[in-house]
C-alpha cells in the first residue's frame, strides 16, 4: 500500500479510530510480544499508515488493525521478512490472489482472528493422533509440554501422523531440536551488533533481522533436501 502524503495523514480522526494503546489492547491477546515501538517500526517500514491528528498523534482504523493482524500473523506463523510481507500486501491491495513463497495461502483479514487454543485431548483429535504419539512428540521436544496448544502444534502433530505411516517416529527426529537450537545460536551471534544497543527500536529491528536470517536458512535447508531427494532418482 502506498504511504499517504503528510497532508493526508494530518487529519482530524473520526470517532471510531483507535489510539496505539487501543490497538495494543485488541492485538496483544493474539500477539503478546507486541509493543508500541513495534507498531512504530511497522509504520516506519510502510506496512501500515495510520492517520495523524493535528497534534501528530497516530490513529488507526479497523482496516489498519486487520492489516497489522496479517503482518504479525505472517511473521509469527511463517517467519517471513517484512519485505516479502510488503509484496504480499501490495498484491492483496491490487486485487490479486497472492500466495506465500512455496505456494501457501493466507486467509483474508476477516478470517484472521484470535488463534484457537487446544487442550491435549483436542490436539490429539484435531491431528488424528494417538495418545502415545502425542507423548512421544512431547518427549522428543517437537511440541511443548503444555496445558494448551496452538495451530502450530496441530500442524506438527499432523505431520508426525503422516511420517509415522512411513515408519518415521518422533524419536528419529530428536536431532531436529538440537539443529534448531544451533541455528538460533547462529542467529543470536549475527544479531549482537544490533541487539546490544538495548533500546526498543533496536530490539524490533533485531527481531525482524532474526526472521530474515531464519527465512534465508530455510531456503538453504529446503534446497539441500531437494537436491538430496533428486539424487535418489539418479
């Protein structure tokens, strides 16, 4: 979405527009780490363009909140860098039907609400898994030991159900956790010059950079796996 001009932004807001505090109150239940500095960072990157009052205060519309929900959901659930999300939103604004890298679809704003939470029994039923498989997935640190689970855990458990049909059990995937932790260590080392500053803006930039690095690592990992599978054909 093209940013509004300064004149267009500096308007007297309608009564139904929201302050930063009201936006945080709406979105923090879904995105607990959201902060006012993060919202300002997203505005700086032109992911959202709130109007401005004559005094310079930001005011957000319901459409802005929906847009923020998409951005934050794509970051959290798909680990996409902001430049990829910005291209996705531009396609959405142009009336196209964009897909994520790799072909994944993203719900429209009206379909994005608070993430459902599942009890352990509900998780098991949603994924079509046995109680033993759930326990094995927790033991292998593939899903957390928790009283409630999100959609990400459902997706992981569904994948484990399918892998089990091919004889691959959670215990065979224990190295995935250690590999992920090594990658996080690599990312933390790369973030040191930014994260050591300690201010809120630097923390927001460090988090975005972490997602970008994670996305690049995923590209390389996927390429290596595809190349290895290709060698099976030959």
